């Protein structure tokens, strides 16, 4: 018979605890909130009153509902007042010793059937539960901040948690209007285990001065559709909190990628904790303010030197990326020479561009006159000689180094002095393309994102040989065509893929270990972290073969054990299950 949970306790009423108390009370639950002293109680009361006042102003509560909600919460400084609680949720600071002490005390106070839940985000629920006489009735109930807004709750079962406890707590989470996912007890659970490895990797990139904080954050927002960049998100979470979670993950996993980046510890020691202290990777108006007041990047992204004139552009290739890039340049007033292997292929590519332009006209995004003018600027050609007078050539052929080197050698023979030669490679070394020419200083990476007419991001990749004015020109050209340039060095994955694909690979390893179902992992990352797609949905869209190739490139470059492709990914590719394009990947699309 399912438990009836009418009275719930919340121990620890900081930002998270007070948010949980509000969620419970909003759902009609009587709440007993416990804090260490009267000052902490008043702070908690203030948190709930301010939060519900915002909900009132925003039309999410009316006056009567707010009054009823506030009346359901009782504040106390004594754990013994929880004696009648059916469920107690602990939300004290992330310290195993502190949580163990709280659970040991609660075990002596609450009734024998009461459930004890920890809101821990990374500590072992098993280790917490053994400090009670009822480990079978101990469970993890990890809410996400802000609890009144975010819907995900990770329900963490230990090896001894009773099945009826999991069923009751899952049903209770649904009663609260939350989206529960049930998982086993391991560091970071789903969301944090996948999120914090990615955040730590971004800190290392910044620490190594591989990219500026603004470029790192812009790359993930614009390239992946993430609601926040990694460094801004760390400031929001709190660098001290992030460090504790990573430390806990590393202690359990011994994965070097979970070892906190040294810069995190240095910043914490200096008191740079993020928004809560008014300064972290960014500087804010004051403690707890979201308003950034500094704008100067930590490292200048481009040399402010001379910029080369670019009036005519060559594009090599006939695929989706090449035609998209040609369309972008033509719409912005550049004369474009589109080169293919044959005149027929070049003309067919221009016909596809015409369809895209006409769609934009029909949707009112482009005038008919501007569309016609853009198409008139594109010249289809079959030979390299026609590129002899362009100022910039963008290569967008197959992701095969030998093919690209052949293209660059041919360009080197015909391009005029001072012409910039760019590759759109997403993972291959740009310097290898430059090495096929006698002008490596003129070669740069311009990694557009698909579909090029829509996606705003372009990664500008400088090699050790790229001339400063070439980087500056690439930056200026991106701005002129309405793109947002971010700068980085020439190493595997650049920014976006280097941060994205290890996270996707970690998700596959999580599934492979039977820790959680693919649907639950996708739900956790979408609902808990606000990502536009879950990792398995994204892998199926990208293509498992493409994903595997990028992951292999990352592993071969960095030789990090944690970057080794998940065997399950290898097996699915071998079996021909490549995602949406073959009808089956991590999901089956054949019935759709």
C-alpha cells in the first residue's frame, strides 16, 4: 500500500532548501522547515516570501494561494519537531559528515515508516544511509536549482533501498509537478556526472589560454543552443560548489577528467566564487547580482593590425555546408565563385541555393529583388583557374585530409598573392592543410556550423603559422556576413566539438554501464540542465559514424583515457545503426 505523505520536513533552508519547502507547500503539503538558529530561520522565511512575491507579480500565484502556501510552512530550530513527518528531505551543505550526523539524529526522531531523503548532488546516498537503522528507507531526492522552477528530480536508489520506497517517492515527485528519473547511486548521478566533466574541460581550456571566456561561452550558446556558456554557468552554480562536486566525482571515478582544474582551487582561495561573491570568471555589480560589469576579455582574440580587403570569395564543394556558405556570402553582397568537379555539379549546387533563397523570399525573410541579386552574384565553375582572382577561398569538401590537402595544393598554384585560404574542417588539423601550400601564413580555419545560413557561430582557427592580419581579416569577414566569430588554436575539436563530444561519449558510457535508460538520460539533461536536446537524441541527429570519427580524433590528439570512444558507440556503427539517416541508432525511427 502506497504511503500517504501529507507532512514533510526540510532540514536546511538555504537557497535550495527554502525552494524545496516552497515546492512542497505549493502542492498542498504541510511543511516543517528546520534551520540551525533563529537568524537562519528568518533568512529562510525571507527567501520563501521573496520567491512567492515574484510568483505573485508574475501571475503564477494569486494572493489567496500565496497566503495559503505561506501558512503551510512552519519554521523551527529543533529536529524533534519532525517527529510526525512522513518524509524528511535533507538539504544541508554538501558535507558527508554533516549529512551523516543529520540522518543519525533523524533516525531516532521520525516514525519507523518515515522515509529519509537526501538532496545531495554528488555524495553517496549509501554512505549517508548506513548511519541510520533504516538504510532501506533512505533515498536520494536531488532537486535542481531553482527548485520552484526546474522540473527534474533525480530519485537515487541504493542497493538496499526498498522498492516500495522508490515507488512512493517517485509518485510523490510527480504529485509535486516534477519529472522524476530513477537512477543508481554513483557520483554526480546523471545530470551532474555529465555536466561537470564538460564544465571542468572548459575551465582547462580557459586556464591554458586556448580561448577567451567570452569565446568559450559564446561557442556553446551559439554552436549548441545551450542556455548559458560553461564559465557563466559555473559562476551561477558557485565555483566552490563545482569544486566539491568534481572532487566527489573524482574520488569515486578516479577519472582524471573529473579532477578539478587547478584554476578552480586558485579562484576559490582568492574568494572568487562566482555570482554569490560578486566575482568569478566575470565581475558582477555586487554579490548575487546577475549583471556583468566588466567586458574586457582576458586575452585579446585578434591582433588589431591591418585587415586585408575581401570583395570576391571562392567556395569549393557542393554539399550542404558549401552551398550554405556560398548563400551566406552572396546574400551579404560578395561575388561568389562556386567550384565543383564538373560544371553540371556546380550548376546543380547553385540550383539548390536558389531553392533555399526562394524559400527565404516566400517566408518574407528576404525581398525578391535581394534574392535575385544574391543569386546573380554566384558563378558556377569546374576548374581551379576561375579562383585566381578571389580574395578569400573557403574549402568545404569531404572531411578527408588527403582530399583537402589535394585541394589546397591546387589552390596554392592558382590563388593570387595575398589571397586567404580557409578550411571548414570540424576536426582535422588546419596546419596539415597549410602544409600542402607554399603560403602557410595565409591559411586559416573557418569552421561554419550547419545549416550555415541559420547558425550564427564561426570558429576562427589560427595555426602556429597563420599571419596575424589573416586572423584579423577572418574576424572582420565573419562580422560582415552577420556571424559571431570565436577564436581558438589549431587542435582537435576546436572549442565546440572538443567540449561537446566527450560529454556525448560519457552519456554513451553511462548507458553502456546500465546505470540509466537513454530516455531518462535525455530527460535529465533537457529538463535538469535546459539543453535543447538530450545526448542520445543529438547523437542520432549528428550520426553515430560522424560522432565516432570526431571522438577518435579527440582521443588520438589528447591521448586521454576518458576520451576513448565508448565500445557501445563502436558496436552500433559497426552494425550500421548510424542514427536517423539509417532509421536506427539509439532510437528506432523506422515506424515514424
